[in-house]
């Protein structure tokens, strides 16, 4: 009998976390599942941890070399046999009833994609500090249909919103196969967002369930290292985002079918480019590339306006972190 759900877990150097991730999948109230772990050439003891399990539902594959999370997930998708595909990062974990509950909603709503709310939890902490929906500022008390334009409009860089690109939905596998949809291996970040958007433009029915069954662990170092790493990560993220949006908007057949989506993507591109210009200046300054810094300043006359706009938030976050001890103030900005 084919499994109802294939849980795919890409792993890379998560020896301290992956046992909890796999254990949470194996202990689902839905028993008819398979769990596919693909290790992306870890250099720590991750593979040794995987050998501790003895469950026929667990399949372990290992990449001969590191290919990145998108390629690793695609390898898992190719061997998956479940009617549905669920993603689990190797440092996160599921609540026991998660898959059973998401399938109930999928069948009752005749959905192709179902996402739940998720808990944000700091590494080493016992309790979540917030949830995705709580951080969005929206009040959602029942299942919600997610249209393509709404998906993009609520995922603008640097702005409050649902940011469903962070969610970990289950996908109907036949839908992915019939539309030839897989993760974009060029991307090193936000691959979940673009996979879901690709599904939406092919008319997938996407349902959001305002219940929390996914624990999303935020692993951050010291404030200084996190902010420095965050600046570099944001720069790469924004460069890829801008290029991906521009490429997506060239697909006229899709854009013509979704005029509201075109408007949302144009807005997302404009906002992303503004932040990209800002981070190019900041990165040049942090790296002491002063010639490049002045070049970026010259080509970006709105930099100081952007700094003034961001200054109150920057000061507020540092007060929360240093004086109030609220580490969560940086967590959402630097999630993996």
C-alpha cells in the first residue's frame, strides 16, 4: 500500500537536532507515512544519528557532494511515493497530530496545498516566543483561501504580513508531477515561497489553517554575528528575489491570467530593490570598501531617507534586546 504522506527532510550538519525532527515524524498519529531523509554531505555526525533509527518507514539517502537545500529536496521528491508531500527541516519538528489534521482539512476543502500556522521557538528555549500569524498582525480564526496575489502581497520584504513563504505546507504530489513543479535549484533562499507561488499560478487551491502544528526553530549566535550574517544574507536574498521576480514577470501567459498578481509582483520588486540598494551601501561600509561605499551612495540618493525611515525601528530593537532582554526582536529577521 502506498503511503498517504511522504515527509521529506533535507539535512546538513544538524547532528544536535535531527533526532528530534525524525522522531516527531515517526510519532505522528497518522501511521501510513514514509520519511525520506536526504543528507547533503554533512561534515558532522548527522549520518551517525540517522543510523540510530530502526523503522521501515524511514529511508536515508546521502548526496556525494553538497548541492544545497533545493536540489536535496528535489532528490527526495523524485523517490517519494506518497499521495501528499510534507516538508520538515532537520532542525524543526512536528506536533504529533500535524499530518492527520492537515489531511482532514485537505480532504474537506478539496485542497491541493494546506499550510498551518507555525510556532517560532529560539534554540535552547522551552516555549515558543510567537507564531507566524501573530507576527503578521492579522486575525484569522477559520480556514482561509490563499489567492496568488494575496500570497505575494502579504510577503513583502521588511513589511508586516503573513509571510507564507515561511510556512511548511503539504502538497498534493500528483499536482506537482502533472505541472512539472519542483524547487528552483538556482535559489539558495526563499525556495519555499517560489515553489508555492508556482503552484498557485497553476490554479492550486491553497488553504491556510490557523492552528499551530509546526515548530520552527531559530538558531542564532551572538547579536553582533547575527546582525553581520543577517546583512550578508539579506543582500543575497534581495538580489535573488529581484532577479526571480523579473524572470517571473516575463512569463506573459501566466501574468495575463493573473492581473492582480502582476501588480503585487511589481510592488514586491519595487520594495525589494529599495532594500537591495540600502544593503549594498551597508555591506560596502561594513567591509570597509570605501570606494564602493561612495559609489553606492552616489547611485542611491535615497539611502539617507531610507536610513531615517528605518532608524526608529533599529533603535527600538536594540533597546528591546539590550535593556529588556527580548531576543525575539531579531529572530524573525534572521530566520533560516
